[in-house]
C-alpha cells in the first residue's frame, strides 16, 4: 500500500488545492451532519457549487470527456475529495446521481441515454434517487415485487418503494422492477429511468426520529415509462442493479461515519471524562477504527492508482463505517450524559446510526458478502434457488386491492 502521492498525484493535488482556495471558503467549523432533504437554500447552494465545478472542469473527474467529465483517474477523484473536505462546500444531496447513477449509466446506458442524462446530472441540473428497496425486499433486493408490464408500446409500473433517499427533491429515479415473474427472482428484473413528475408517482416523506425527512415512501400507480427509458437489457436488470449497489457501497464506505475524531475528544474534555480509564479505553477503540478506515481508504486508493479495481475492501469499508457510526453515537451520549439529549447533533448521531447500518446493504448482508466472497465460506442455503418468482410464498394484498397505494389509502 502506498501512503504517499506519486509525483503526478502530488502535482494534481497542488493544482486542485490552488483552485479550491480561489473558489471556495475555507471550512472554519464542522459541517452539519444532517440537513432536511427539502432545505431549498441548501439545495440551491449545492447546485450552484456543482455547476461551478462543471464549468471549471472539476466535475466528474473520472467521467469520459464526451459526457462532460475530466477523463481522469479514480485516484485523482479521491485526491480532489480529500482537498474539498477542507472547504465549506458539499455535493451531498447529489451523491446518488454523481456516485451511483452516473457510473451505472456510463456502464449500461445507450449512447442516447448517456447524451441525454449525464451532462445535466453532472452540472447539478437534475437530481436523482434510487428506487430499489421495498417493504418486502430490502436485504433481499432480488425479491422486489413492483411490476412493469408492456402496454401500448410502453411500460406501465405498479408497486411501492421505501427508504428512498431524497425522493421528494428528485427529478429522476433509477427503478428496478419485475418484468417476468415466471423465472427465478434474479432473472426477471429490468431497470428503468423514471421521471419523478410522471402521473401516478406519489412521494410521501418519512419523518425520522432525528427530526428530518431524509427517506421517503414512493407509490407507483399505472406509471407510464417509455421504451427508451429501459436501462440495460429487458430481464437483465440484476446486472445493472449490481453495478449501482457496488457504487453505493463505495460511496458510503468513502464517506463520514458521523463526527470526526477531534469532535469526540472535545466532547470528552468538555465533560471532564478524559481521565476515566474506561472512557479512555472507549476513546482508544474509536480512534483505532478511525485509523483502520483511513488505511482501508488508502488501500482502495492505491488500487485505483495502480489501475486495479478495489477488491474486498469496499464491503469491509461499508461494514466498518456502520460499526463506527454505532460506536460514536453510543459513546457520545454516554460522555454527555443527560445533557446529550439537549445537543441535537449528538442525539442525531445516536439515532441516525440505524439508517447507516441498514442503507446500502445491511450489516448482516455485508458480513455474508465478506464471508462468502472474501473468506470463501459456504454460501447461505437458499430454498428459492431455481423457483419461479410467482411460485414463492409471499404475503398477498386484500381482495380488491390491486396495488400498495390502494392498500395504504384504505388503511388511512
């Protein structure tokens, strides 16, 4: 593993730092860990910053120049991200589009789709969300029941998605739906590009314990999707979904697990707990995880620098980020005591850990990935192997209810 930049990388870092110094304010305080997705002022700032990156040639550093990118390397993108973290700017609400949808479109999109969607995505003109998880298909994503059927030369989609980040401010969504229930669950899926303003798309924010509404339910009732919005092959959507999931884990693993080390130590000092031997041990554990995360990211960066795709460290990174988020939340409230309930950031640190442990593949799923694909352990037994999706035992809606929107409305 290389800990230092190559001469070329050092030169790129210096150029990026000089540009950032001239175009963005230095960060003087920790960035807020949570914002409402529909904070319009924040979204305006994010879009404006992304547009400046695009206009100045710093957006989509790894993207092909034909799509508005810089045509650079993954390690250059990692270096720019490191430098940008010192400035009071963010691309957070655009992460799904930039870090997940964009790479998936580059890998699987037609030339026409790439020309239509990638440039506005890259300049921040269009916001994207991921329409994957469902009430009965979270960890087992291939069990999605949202149905897309052919009708009158187009596709018609019915179903429900949930835990959709930023759907209430998104212009487009990348959807996975079932197009052939007569084959095993992984084989009958197709991915679609869905205009979120299409009639029949109903977005309902989920207000979390943190006080924010980051996630949403999305109900789809007779939503018309044109043929040219099929991404990849019909019934070949699992391959497309895997590309997006890999990008998602990389994005989460490369992000923050909440507060930084200095903030944790400052909290311990503020409450006079640094002399407590038990607290010191807990702090040492947190610091160790911060350092392991740093080294894992360096390992991934080294692979990119040498032209190799990152290996198992992507799944390990995602798992460790969620463990660190959990440890930070628990430790912060223990340090602060009752006063911690009055500190919104630390209380949110505690409450938000569960979304990090679930999103992008649960901790349990990540352990299975590491166990089976890294350690070579036997795979989990699967009773549904080779069984047509329509023959699987599943809960069914009440008589007269044809989609989940009607089900929820009937309850309300």
